[in-house]
C-alpha cells in the first residue's frame, strides 16, 4: 500500500469515531522508528489510529 493511498482512504472515511487513543511507550518508540525522515512525527500514529478506530466491526 502506498502512503498516498492510505491518506486518500483516510480522507474518504471521514472524521474519527473516537478522539482519544492511548498507546504504550514502546509502541510510540516504534512509530518514531518507522516515520520517514522529514515527515511530521504525528502522521504515522494518526494514520494507524484512524484505521483502528474506523475498523468495521465484522473485520479482523
């Protein structure tokens, strides 16, 4: 999946269903490791949270 596709999908889904998502510190460290250089630090966690809270009830 391309990053542009992920952004387009997120924009189509609309606003988050849930505003607050808590993350353990070790997961935050993983987010920092996978964030491409020059990208704002909040982009990757926001995308992951977006897909998590908007996941259909009947999907894995």
